[in-house]
C-alpha cells in the first residue's frame, strides 16, 4: 500500500467538527454519522445532529440507519462465498438456480447470468415504481418481471436495477438453503461483530434508531414509513461503527483480525471494474465503472471502490481507497444527502493522502443553485408544453373504472365532486386536468407520490375509454393499464 503523511486524528476530527455541521446546515440534514478506517484500524467516528427531531435525540456512532444500496455489497459478497464454495457459478444462467425466473424476452430469460445481474446488465431499465410502494414480496416482484418491457438487449449497457438485485437475494436463498437475512447475518454480520437489520421493524426496535426526514421548502419533515421489499438491493440497516468493520474486511481483501472470510482474489473480483457506466463525474474523477456490488472510479489519481444509496428519508455513502487502506462511511437521515456525504468523504481522502482539500462546500452551493435553476427551467418547459383551454373529450364519469397492468397492478379512477380521484397500491390523490385526455398527479414530495405524474386516457374505435397510459419508466413506452370490469 502507498501512503502519504496526513494530519493527526485530532486535527482531522476538529476539521470535520467544523465542516460537517456547516454542510448539514446548507443541505438541511438533521443527523449524520461518519467513520474512518485505515490499515485495518478504526481511526475515528463522529456523530452530528439529531436522529429524532421530534424527541430531540442526538446521533451517536451506534445510531442505526438504513444503508440503502450499500446493501448490494453485502449481497455480492454473499454470492462470492457461495461461488467460492462451489454452490453456484456466477457465470451460469440465473435459471440454472431459479427455474421460475422469466424476463419479457424469452432469449434473455435463457441467457441472463448471475454475473449479468451483479453488474446491472439485464437490458431492463429501473422500473422503480414496481417496488417503491413497498407492498409486494420479493418473490412476487421477480414473478412480475416477465411483464416488464426492456429497452435494450442484455449486456448492451449498464442500467441500474434494484429488481435485478432482488432476484439475487432470492438466488442466495435457493442456493444457500435459508433466508437471505439468515445467510447474510450468519455468514457475514455475526462473524464481523456487526448488528444488522433487514426490516423497518428491526430498525425501529433497535436501541438507537434514526428517524428519516425529507425536506420541503427547506424544512425537514418526517418521511413516509416506506418498507423496502427488495431487501437484497437496499434493505439492510446498521450503525456507522458496525459499517467500519465491513470496510475493514474489504480493505483487508477478505481478511479481518486474523480470520479469512473469503479469498483475496474473489474480493478483487468484487472490486474490479466490470462494466462501464455512462455517468462519469469528470473533473477530478476518472471514468466510472460497476463491479460486483461496488462502483469504481478514481479521485485525484486515487482508485476508489464505493457505493452510495438513497431512499425517502435516508442517504448513505461508503468509499474505499484500497491502495491506501482507507475507508470512509457517512450515514444520514435525510434524502438526498450528496451535499454532505460526498464533501466529507473527499475531504477525508485529501487529508489522509496529504493533499490540500478542495472546497467542496463552495462547489456544492454552486451545484445546488444550478440544480434549482434547472428545475425551474424544467417546470417552465412543462408549462409551455401544455395546451391551454382544452377540455376532456368525455364527461368525467366516463373515465371512472378499474385499470389493470399485469406487473404494475390495479389503478382505480373515480369521478367524484366534479374531479377525478386516483388510487394505486395504497396511494391516492386528486387528479388535475393537464390538457385534452391527459390528467396529472399533484406536485407533492410528501407524502410519497409519483410527483406530477401524467396519466393519458385512450379510447377504442367506438370512442369508449379503454385504457390508461402512464410513464412510470421513462426509458420505455408508457405503461398501459387496460380497463377491466372484472379486475
């Protein structure tokens, strides 16, 4: 390993104690916890702000957060254990282990490998609204994938997919002959002395649970309680103190405190850049790739292996600098949290690598204003795209009914009080007329709704309202809900 002289831990801690609260104030983040490891040791942990605003409870290093998509590194490592033991071969098709697995394309169904799912190479776009309502089991979500339209052939391009990692969790259960939770807890968490949770119930029952928040008009508000059902994609909860041990394991290439959990060559494969990602940040950062459950790029010449994640009310980032033995984890109870987690991480890396830190706080303020300007321009463009003065072609009662899609489920429209009312998988709202046959959901960030989602009614040749098109996944044509009298 190559090291550069850095500051004392006391000096670094003092810098973080000044920088973190300032960043949190900028981005309205209620609470954050941070851990730094190097050369197999935990250098420092820090906790800032409140884990529960209503009760005034502080964050500590033991506070439990949802770590979101850092979970994917656990899922990939669990698969590496099974691969090492000869219980699966990740170059083989998924259907060798899950014969019931189906995709929309029958050729892709037969060809897709475990490795393809690990690298998000399935040809499916995200289809996030398949799982966000939090009302379906992992097995149901996998069964529904056969009804989801791909936008690319398999192995054409990296397209991030929580649904793909949900399948990997089911594969671990089938091959490991136990639940995903039991396998990860016994084979990874317990051996590292980590306390892991896999449901919101477990998180909320822990001694120090963080409460999730979303920000609306610069005011933190409690986020909706949203179970994350594709657990293997993003459902693990733990503390930053425990996550430090996970970083130590991976920086140790599979060995920690004298015990080896898996071969170094397999850890190297998890961390290796397998597929190119089109979203390179540029500037101080190199080209982006995806490994097995980890992202890869470089920062100011240092190779990084990392993963972040976010869900309503939660934000997390774990970053490894393998060649310097450095690891940084930042957990927060606000989404999004990039304005806090990334500057803290890069500041620590710069200091430990003996470099003058970049003023990422100042850059973040500029980026925030640019994002606000972009959002204003986007909303103005949406407003210009309207056709004012138009009216629906039918009486509102003609749109009422039950509309069904085999994967996205049942959507109900009801005409009441001279307006249309929408309901779908536990959510409901009053629709606003946009133009012609298109209505839209309100622009509301809280509670959870598909914000401003347009819904376009379609008629048959006899002029009867027959279906409803909804752009749940922007990379494919509108999801078509067909009117059904029996649904």
